[in-house]
C-alpha cells in the first residue's frame, strides 16, 4: 500500500476482473501516492477501460491532469 506502482497494478487487476469498486479504490490510492501519469490513466491503459465511464474516474482524472500539467 505504500508504493503507487503496486497500487496501480492492483487497480488494473481488479478492473480487468470486472471489480469496479475495488479498482477505483486502489486507483485512488495510487493517485494519493503521487501516481500522476495522466496519459496512461486517461487512455493508454486498456485494463482500466471498465472505469472510464464512471464519474468517479473522471473526477480522479481531473486531479491527475492538474498534477500532470504542473509537473516540471
């Protein structure tokens, strides 16, 4: 739980398995741990396709996009 990469991987596994709530929870955890790869989360990861229609995913992407754009 301390490493965003493991949290992101677990989110992808849950999403791929159709477990949306768990996937969103782990994805949020990854973002809280500074996983801000906006292009990956928004469109480049096919494993997260299940989440893309959920408004909570859209809200999470807004947070990630802001951090991504501010990253120097």
